[in-house]
C-alpha cells in the first residue's frame, strides 16, 4: 500500500488558521496548501455529526459539500476528490 504524507506545510497552515480563527464549526470550510500531496489544495470541511437521521444531517452535509465545491470553483480547479465526508470518528 502506498501512503503519502502531506507534510508539515499543511500542519503549520492549519495551526495558523486555528490560532487566528479558532477551529472550524459545523458547515465551515478552510482551504490550505496541498503540501507534499499530489494536490494543489486541501479543502477542509467541518461536516455534521450523525445523530439519528432526523436532525437534517443529510441537508447539512449537502450544504458543506456545496461550500467545498464553491471553493474549488473559486480557485478554478480542474478536478476535485471528495472522501467519505462525515463517516469517520463521529459517525
């Protein structure tokens, strides 16, 4: 299996963002450099935490994905890869 680390550039940029703006709240988007990754940018999102499916989680997830797409459009990116957003540690 091949794994590439983004490196310290991404970490430093994220730390600087948090120091100035605090952590992302649900629905927020932040764009950093791609660091050592084969990408120009990383679009970080704070997606909703799944509760019971009755708290409009799907709609809120759609909104944050659209914000990420808007950031890609603003930067005139030719392609974007979306991971399984909001499917990890928080459910």
